[in-house]
C-alpha cells in the first residue's frame, strides 16, 4: 500500500487557493479508513459553518475541534508531516 499526497496552490490577482488530496494505492487499512471518515466529517462540519460574516479561521477551528474531539489531531498532523 502506498499513500500519495498531492498538494497544490496558486495565487492570481490577490486570490489564493490550496487543494490537497491523498490517494491510497492498494488496500487502505482500517486505521486509514477511520481517519478518512473523521476528516470527511470535519470537512462537512466546516462546509455547514460557511456563511456570510464567518471567517476562514473560524471554519478552520470548527474542523480542527472536531478532529481533536475524536482524539486524532496528533495522528492526522503526523500523517501529513510524514508525507511531505
């Protein structure tokens, strides 16, 4: 099993973008599937929090707090750091 991390960013006329994708080549482990489901739920909570007047920092906090509540913030940060 191989994990591939794709991290793209761009800037144009003062606008910034960022996109990260992780792809599993082979069969994902149960642990990887659990982390995926936690990150997906965090993302959905973040998307649900987007509305006029809410800052990007506030949305980031919504996502990070959910991951922390699940007890996996250290695992997810380590996974990302190990991939870079």
